[in-house]
């Protein structure tokens, strides 16, 4: 059984309330940009550097296509990495196309804002 002193419980309650308030205040759900990659992948490293200024506008999820559980992606993209999907939809391959990324992010942000 865990025992907490009064101050610890109060602190935990306060932090939890703050967490819930921030969670409910944040109505924006960031899109997921999936990077299909492997190690080594110099073009993938370059792509991640190009994406750095945009990192606050999406969640970057990396998928290593060489792992056994990703064999479907390996067969599909083994000659094309880096490949990017935005919210599960193909977006681009080989290099980051900033104008395409920007256009799709703006579209998603407008949808999220009710517009």
C-alpha cells in the first residue's frame, strides 16, 4: 500500500488539474507525419533536418522498414525511402517537398480550426 503525506497528495491533485485544464484547452490535434526509413539513410537524415523548422506543427513518427513487423512497408518502399505519409495518406518520397507539406499542413490546420 502506498502512503502519501498530505502535501504530496495536494501537489499531485494540483498537477493533475493543471494537466486536465491544458488538455481541454488544447483543441488542436497535431497531424502525424510518418517517415518510412531505415538505418543508414542519409536522405532521411537530410529530410529530418529540412523538417526541423516545422516540427511544432506535426508529430513525427518514424517507421524502420527493415524491422520484421514492417515487412509490408519494406516491400513497398525499399527503393524509395524516405517516404512520408501525413495522417496515414501518402504525401511525398525521396526528398521533402516543402510547398506540398506546407499546403497540406495549412489545409489540416484550417479544418481543425473549423474552417
